């Protein structure tokens, strides 16, 4: 009794679908191997399962690259032309951006200004002013943070028994003396500074002082 016909349609059961794929894949690979041996054919098979897993077979007497090269030659096409053109276009855009950045750097150093008109020069000046303001702001912020950390460190050391406050009653209102044992005495001036005190009042306990090494 012969086998009945199998209706060719998608197998809904996931397990059965995977089992059928594995069996038929192995069968196709076996036929490809037989064609290679019996007929001296060059066979290349590439398969992806519905989960994206790659399976491939390539005849031992050829490589995948040679298969693609022979395929392009037989059809008279270039599979990589479009991709190569996209890469060339991307390279051209990157070169334009690089040249523009280099020109901006030269102009900010006072070079390559002959082709600039009055409005271009004003725009360049404004860019440099904005850049300088940003640098100053960042530098001031860093100095203020360092000042605050140092002041907190001094205040913490003053609370330690081996350190103390010394009132010299002389040129300065007060000084902080730090002693390491019986030697290495360090003195720091504490000057009133209204600006710093106002800026850091909430953070440093409202102490409007400017700390300087005596």
C-alpha cells in the first residue's frame, strides 16, 4: 500500500515543525553531498531556520566566496556594487565633516581667514567668545569645588585633638594651625570673602572665608 500524499502547508505545531525541518534539512544536505561525489558538481546550500539558526553545506572542492564569484560572473551582476556605493557616499560625508572641523580649528587660531566676509568674522568672534565663557565657567566651577573640599578637610582636622585654631592677634583675623606630632606646623589664612560665602553658604555652613596658605 503506497503512502498517501502530504498536503504542503505550514505545520502549526511548533515541535512537529522543528522535527520536520531537521529531517528534511538533513535529506537535502545528503542529496547535495551525493551530487558533489557522483556528478563532480559544485554545491552550496545556505539555510536559516525560523529561529534564525544558520545551517550550510559547501562542496569540498569549492569555497563560499568562489561560489558567489562564479554566480556573479554567470549572471553578469555585481552583488557588492550597491553596498560599495553606500560606503563611498558615507566616506565622502565623513571627509567633508573632517575638512570643516579642520578649517574651523585653523580659523580659531587666526589662520585661513582670507575667504571670510564681515558677517563670517562676526560669527567666528561670537563662537570664540562663547567658547571662552564656557571654559571660564568650567574652570571657576572646578576651583570652587576644590576650595570647598579643602575647607571641609580643614574643618574636619580642626575637630581632631591633635589640631587646633590659633589666634595670632596680628595681621590676620585668625589662622588654622595643623601640627603633625611635634613638627611640621602648617598655617592657613582665613580671609572674609563675601562672594564665596554667599555662593557656598548652604553647603559649607555659611562660613564666608577664603582659605589661603600662610
